C-alpha cells in the first residue's frame, strides 16, 4: 500500500490541492492529513475538500493529531505520536495509528490498541538530517514482534521500495517524494508500479 503524508510547506504556492488530487489520480491508497500548525477550521476546510475528492474511490483519509477534526468529518482514521497515544486512551471509531521509533514502542502501541504503526525513519532523509536512519532491519525486527500492519517512512525513493517491502513492511509512507515533486501524478504512478511488481 502507498500512503501519502501531506506537507504544504513542500509544495509550490497554489499547488497544494492539485498535488493531492494528482496523487489520488496516481493511485495512493491512504492520505494522512498532517498540517499540525493549522487551526481546526483551516483543517476542516482542507479535510472536507479531500474527502470530496476521494468519495468515489477506495482511498482512505486519516487525520493526524486532531481527534476532534477526525470525529467531525468522520475520517477513516486518526493518527498521533507515540507520546500522545500513551498519554490517555484514544477512542475512535475507525483506524488508530501511531508513529513509533523503537521496537518497544511498536509492541506497546499494539498492546494499547493501535490499528497500525508508522515506523521511521528508515533511510536518510532531509527531514531528519541530524538523526541516523534505522535501516530496513528495523522493519524486520518490528514485524517479528507485532501482528498489526507496519508502514515504513523516511527517505524511501522508488529504488528503495522493493527492499523495504521485502523486509516486511505492509506499506510505505511518502511525504517529500510526492508532495515535493513537480510531477506528483507521474511520481505516484512510479511508486505504485514498483509496489505492484
């Protein structure tokens, strides 16, 4: 599965929705709306527009960090940090995902009821330039310890998709690889074609 994590700071002015629409047309399976600095009303406007674009598709919309918004628009899922997830029980009638950075966090997230985890960062990425990547062995370690889906994130270009999936990842999450690309439709198709192989 191909997951898109939004980040409007990577997109040229005025190209945000076009980029998301092109990724939908290109075949993303899941969109995580992750614009943490926006207000509820700003996010609501974006989320409802995305929801309208995917209503006749199988694409799922997951809201990052804002549980009230996820509930308000009846999103397919809610995603949060590990720190927020363990702070208090999260009740959501849909998928509940957690970002994790260690095997122990993955195990605890599953124990506490997470539907899936996003494991990062796997390869070198400019987003985390000062932190060493975990490597694909990290995916294999997690898959050996938990039963819920593991989505790999971080520096996964088209050439690294196969080895990431072979390591056990149930899907890959892409941010800059699509959001920062001048041809998001073509780039999404490239990712999808490798996944299908």
